[in-house]
C-alpha cells in the first residue's frame, strides 16, 4: 500500500476515560471485526489487565478504512499502557506514531495523566486530536470540558470532537479526522532498514515477539537483523500484523506497523526502544536514544515455605522473560530465609508481579515493605546504593544520604485544596505552584479546578499516600508524578522486634521525627494481626538502641475444646488436623507464629 | 465369647433447639419418635448376639422425651440382642422440666442407674440467653426428684464462658450446684458453631463476643472450688466424687470398643471408627428400606493414628498417658517416640513428664488442642 494512505496513531487518556472502549468501537466501525466477535475489549489481552482495568502491554491493530471521499486507508492503532509506572513504554509507543487521539471524560475533564500524556505527545511532535468522550452520560458537561481544553491545552473548539465511545456517536467523524489530520509516515523504503521496537512479549513457541514500526527500508521474512543498541543478532522467523489476530505477511514497508517473531529466549535481548537494522549493510544512526527503564521501587519477595525457594526462582525467571523491567537478585534474611530483592517500575508493577507469581505459579509469598534506592556516602568515603533497609549503615558511619524525589501534579476541585495541602505536608511534600483550570460540576455544584504542583521524596509516596489522597479528596483528585533526581536527606532506620528478635522484613527507612508515630502504627498493627501465642510476646520499634514504641501481645490462656459427644473422635481429630495444617501456613519468627497476612498488612502501612 | 463393649444410643429430638446448640438434634419432630424408636430397635437387632454390654449411654437430644413405656420396650430389645453386665453403668441424659418422680422410678425399674441432667446454669437470665426451656428452680427440682426417686449417681452439666458472663454468676451457679452434692459434674466451655443462634447474635453485635480469658478464669475457679467440695478433676471437663467417674466415657478415653446406634452415632470396633448418617430422615429412610449400611464415614485407623488417638485421649485424663500401658499395648516408649513434641510441650509448660506417665499441666488443660495436634501423625499429602 502507498505510504500516503497509512496513518499510525494511538489513543491516550487518563485512566478510565474510555481508551479501550474507543479502541473497540474503532475496530468494530472499520469492520475489522464483527461486533459479536468483540469479546469485550480486544486490546487489553491479559486477564489481570481486564480485572484491574489497566492496560499493561501495548498492542497494535491494523484497520482498513474507506474514507468519505472513497479512498482506502490503512490505520494502525497502537494501544498504550495507561499507568505512570509504565511511562517509558508509553513514550516508546508514541515514537511509533504520527498522531494521537486524546480522550477526555466529559464528566471529569482534564486529569493529571491527561496532561502528562499530552506533554509526551507534544514532545514527540504528534498531531493530537482531542475528543470529549462519554457525552451520552446524563451528568456529562461537554461545554465545560470544552472550555477547559481551550484554556488549558490551547485547542480551538472546532478542533475538538464530541463522542460516545459506548454508543458510537461521533466515532465515524473521528475516523475521518484521523485520516485528514494525522500526517502519513515520512520514512523511505529505499533507505537501509530502521525499525523501532515499541513493545515485546515472550511466546513459548515463537520466542520473543517484537512489535515494530518500520521507519525506513523494508522488513522481510528470513532477514538477518541486528539491534543497534544492544547488538543482539536475530532472524525474522515470522512477520505480520494484527487484524486483530496475528496475520502473517512477507514484508512490511516503511511506515508500516506489525510484529516479528525472533526466536529469542528473553525480552531482555530485545528491549523496547531499540532500533532494528540489517545485520550487514544496515543503517548508521539509531532512531532514538535507547535506555533501560530503571527500577524505582524495591522489595524482598520470599516464599512462605522455605522449600518453595526453587519454585520461586523459576517463576521469577520465567516472568522476567516477559518483563524486562523486573530486576531481581538473591537475598537471604535470617527470618524469612532465602528470597529475592526485586526492583520494580512502581507500586503497581510490584502488585502485578506479586499477583502473577501467586496466581500463575501457585506460590504463597511474603513481600517486605517496598522502598527506594538510597545513595549513602559513608564517613570513609565509600558510596553505597542501598535498596534494602538491612544494608542501611549505622548513623555514625553515614556522612551523607541521598534519596530520589518526584514531582507531583494533582488536579482537584478547589474545595479540596486545604485537605490536600494537609496530606502533602504529612507526606513531606514541598509546595511549588498552583494553576487554575476550568469549572466543573462536583457533587451538584459548580467548582473551580486547580492543578497543584509539589515535590516529595519517592519514599513517602510509597506509603499510604495514594490512599490518603484519594480519601481526603473523596476520589476527585487525580495524580501524576515524574522522577526529578536525587536530593540529600536525613534518615534513620526503624527496626521492629517481635519477641526480642529483629525482623528485617519490617524495617524501614524514615525521617527521625517520624520514628515515634510510624513505630507506633507498626507495632499496633502487628498486635492486631499476630494471633495470641502461648507466651507473652513483646513487639517493639526501635531506632538504634532507642525503643520508640512498644505493645505486648498477652499470652493465650484458653482454647476452645468442643464437647466430645457421642464418642465422635474422628470429627474431633479432623478439627485438630485443621489446626495443624493452619500452623504450617504460618511464618515462624523465632518461636512466634506469624500469619502471612501480617506481612501484607505491614506492607500496606508503607 | 461375646466382646465386652459400651453401647451408645442417640436420641435426636428436643422440644426446642437451644440457642447454642450444634448437636445432632431436631425440634418440632416429636411425632416421629415412635418411628425413630422402631428404626433404632431394628438397628439393635442387626447386631444381635455379638456383644456383652459393660455400659449403656442414652444421649441426645433429649432422651427424657421418651415415655417410660418406650424406655421399657427399648430395654427389652437391648436385652434380647445383647447380654448386659450385672454391674453395667446405664446412663440417661435428661433436661429439667416435666420430670415426675413416677417417671424417674420407672426408669430405675428399667435398670437405669445414672442420670445426667442438663442444668447448664442456675441463673435464670443465663438460661434465657442460652434458650433453655427451664428455669433454675426447675433444674433444682429435677435434681431433687431424681434423688428422691432413688438415684444416687447423678451428673449435672454446666456451661461457662457465656457471652457477658462474669466470674460472680458462675461462682454462684457452681456453689449452688456443688452444695447439692451431685456425684458428678461436667463443665463445658461454650463453643459456638457458625450456625448457632448465639453466634449470629454475637456477629450482629447484640451480644458481646466470647472471652477466652474470662473462660480461663472461670475454669481455674472451678478447679479450686470443686477441689474444696471433694471432687476429683479426673478429666479435662469432668469432675466426680471418688468412685463415681463415668465408666462409659472412661472406656472411650481408654480406646476400648463401643457401639453407637441411631442418628449420627459413632462406633469404635475392630479398629474401625464409623459414624452413622447425621440426617434423621436419611437414617429413617435407610433403615426402612432395609439398607445394611447406615454409615456415613468408616475409617480404619492405622497404627500411627491409633497411637496418636490413644495418646490424645489418655492425656484428657488426670492420670494422663501411662507409659507402661503404651509399652504393653503399642510396644513403644512414649518418651522416645514423641521426644521432640514432649520436650517442646514441657518447655511451654503444657505437659508434665513424670516417671511413669505424661499428663497435662493445669495450663495444658486450658490449652489442650495445642498439645493434642502435635501428636497427630503427618498427613500423607
Ligand atoms: N457511558 C459511557 N461509558 C463509557 C464510554 N466510554 C467508556 N465508558 C466506560 O468507562 C469505563 C472505562 O472505560 P475503558 O475503555 O476501560 O477506559 P480505559 O481508558 O481503557 O481505562 P484503562 O485501560 O484503565 O486506562 C468503562 O466502564 C466503560 O464502559 C462512553 O462513551 N459512555
Ligand atoms: S437440649 Fe441439648 S441437644 Fe437439645 S437443643 Fe438443647 S443443646 Fe441441643
């Protein structure tokens, strides 16, 4: 097909503004798939995604379209991940497009990630088509949102489309707009091959499948290729596009989007963002600077039962084949035994990994309190990267500590400014700036919306911050964050002792002035979740040798002995057997039986 | 030679269900009693000729809902099927209310020589909370009538650990009960299955939750008080004047064989633990259709399990597990066989190791399950 008839675009949106629903409608309206075949949203393909309503892996679909003027177009729709944890992937996806449909919910207006997304789109010179979605909803306020788009984003109302992704209203007009406004791809088929990997996944049969955008040259089955960033050599075993199922083809020309099966064993050998060229006589200049997404959040993952360590290793290795941004290295803890210190892109990424390990591999896991990477300069000049509280040096050995900071952007109805300022103060946020957006109706009242800018330590964000923010704004505030860099910090290690035994899994790094409060909340939570034992169990929180909080779990005095009636010994024994099985699910901290849930609860405290 | 055993008969009818009940019993089914007794007789006859009875125990439910005539017929049937030891202990459980001395005398004439009265509490508020159909004075009257009718060996069942029950009302009930001098007292700590009405009331916040610490205090109080009244604490939940220990139950705890008949009744014969179906209608249907099997579960206890059960049951008793007996019957040295468990439990202060026996400490009697599960064999997974 003529390059002039190709349009490569993506849809960007704040969570739940209707990205996946719109994708379904586009696929349906272009006749790529009949309506009855669209089993819910085709683009979100993993179960987990469907449950959480979050798009984790980008996919690309080719849509055929006859324009109003009777011309045939080929539209490549590239789906983007919807969460900041995966913002590196989003930015790579955008590089593969010439245009972006920016979806804004008519009932919610511009939200934090709407802005984050549009900034990236503008950075990559994409043609942005703003649309207001969900206009079918009774509470929708397209006029207000329109005004907001005009004032905040600077688009003219004539450039903005009104649609309902649900009913299909306005979607045909949107397709026309995509065809007319998004420029065709600019590359040249006669130049040496250059293709961008914007996503990849591991397939048991075909090895790594890379999703690619051919920028220059032609990609052909059987071609011998080289990754310019990583230097990996590979051969194209299969090549094709999605419509929406995989459809093999012989060649993909400049401007096209599709996939190649590489036979490679791990996505680590074929990273997103790298440029593919021919093994010999290839291009000189890669398309973009290619970098590895850096893990920002670290936590220890341990099997509940020590004998599942080997299974855990195998499971993590397997997941890693498909998730190159997950890092892991063996770690051992006196209490938890053998496990791994893992690095994640963010808390959501951590959640997803743990859930997959438990669900897909049937493991029972204990996860330690998530933390960041601290840079510690010791008095002897040595510089350490500390990702586990265990490795945090004694106060006397520390000359300087640095920790990562993030820039925070919160969009909220102005009525919540006071409450959110309190939240930010509580979580060590530093105020930067306020910006006024448009009006919107909140709980039946006209309300001014504002964008608050703060800076805060990432460490602080990993605690209960998000929940506080949501609850104090009654769900109205939306949040976005970006990494700023390392800054000097004053921090200490808070240790937790259960029955005089220091439990590394509960340790955390905090500012000294928070030691008392945090210590208190940790020990009282533990008192709540650890069942009474046969002896008294003191629970203490300490900084160095100074105890900052203490609770005692009193000894259990009596258990329930059911009446042993009619000589039914079997029934009684079954109850005892259940009790015995229950003990096996406990993690032993010295002599104290601690249910796995305790670790989860403490992790939630942050 | 006929095998000597204990016989248990289950009677699954009550006038109304108590609020804490999770026993196998029904309410509003009294019209089915005659049919049920017919079934029971058939089941008795099925075992005809095999056993010599050392003890008979009518449990329920409320066996005292049977008329004297129905008792007499049942005993005839038992007498035809089995031989009954001259010294046999024959117990009937009963609930206070509507028990005349005439009725009790008739029972005595049938051969019944031990009564177990479900007193539960001698405080009317508590009886109301438990959903019992009698008052404290009716319970006392039942006891007196029983004595007057010539019964010497009488047990009272009492319950402690009620929601909101303090130490004082328990002390009063206990004092009053002990001062009457029943030969035997069974004290049960209230435990509720999710289906019990009381469990629902606690869940709904109408009643305070069960308080195990209070229950522990109440138990310790009972131990001290009943000792003062001259009772021996011969089993975790049972106290008796010397010589009045319940022989039927003792033989269960010593792993001697017993036959259980009726709905949900359990047997232990030839190393098999069997339990009859628990549903009244199913039981009647099976017997009426001439089914040979009324059994819901049948488990052959292997050596491991027999040993574990024997230890667990023996530990319930004051004298504990007799090392010589285990040597004799199982050919093992308990102290060696369970050395890990024993040293852990001794460390925890739950078990005491004497020269000839192992027994629960006072603390261990309160935390029996913690001791027992440790003796269970590993499950084949
Ligand atoms: N009434 C109405 N509901 C819509 C419309 N578009 C989407 N929705 C609903 O809004 C919710 C979120 O839609 P999705 O398409 O899953 O949103 P998303 O942006 O893909 O969400 P993430 O994948 O989590 O980023 C779903 O319940 C949709 O059914 C619309 O036009 N009208
Ligand atoms: S008398 Fe006993 S069996 Fe009958 S309902 Fe009350 S507790 Fe249950």
